[in-house]
């Protein structure tokens, strides 16, 4: 979450090109992988989060929030929410 509108727009466009600190980049890399290819998550992905300063609680929060948004978006998509 940021109040920097230009950073928020850069993240929306492509977070890989956004000017992020190491912790934010690791968090978004993990959330992206969990979203796009969850079966490919490895212990090393979690360790990368620890290496940049996330503790077990922070890692769990990142995982739960990303998973919840993936779940609720799939529920909405499956019900046609927001489609004409």
C-alpha cells in the first residue's frame, strides 16, 4: 500500500519494472508465483521472504491475503460478477 500515485501506477502496469525495495519485490514475486503457478511454490520461495526480513507471521499474512484474493476473484469470475 502506498500513497505514491506514480508508484501505484507503475505496480499496476508491471511490478517487475516498478522501483521497489527488496522486501516489496520479494513479496510481490511470491504473490505472483502463488497466483500464476501455485504448484511450483518451493521452500526456496518462502526462504527468499525470510532473507529480506519477513518472519513467519508476515509470510503467513502474505500467503493468506494473496490466496484469499485469488479465491474470491475465482468465485466472482465463476458467477459472472461484473460481466454484462
